[in-house]
């Protein structure tokens, strides 16, 4: 399989620059992963509470509206 590479003698440096940018993006993704995992756990718990009737939707909406009013 052919992989295109930047042409010319600056091609190697351009590849390194691209690799550095991609590594920075990967670092940011890794940094946010624990937050995403925690939010997924919270969503799962909230959905469980709502679907089992432990929390009533109307009561939750009333609480949100009262917080916004204050």
C-alpha cells in the first residue's frame, strides 16, 4: 500500500510537525477521558433512577426550574 508523504527535503520535517500536532490531540483526548467516563457513569445512574421510578421526572423538572429562578 502506498502512503503519500510530503515532497522535498522539508518533507521529513513536515511529517514530524504533523506527528507532533497529532500527539497533542491524543494527549488532550487522554486528559478528557476520565471526565467522559465519569459523565457516562452519571448518565447511567440517572437513567436507572428514572427508569425504575426512583426519581420522578416532574419532581426533577420542578427542582431545576426552582434553581433557575433563584
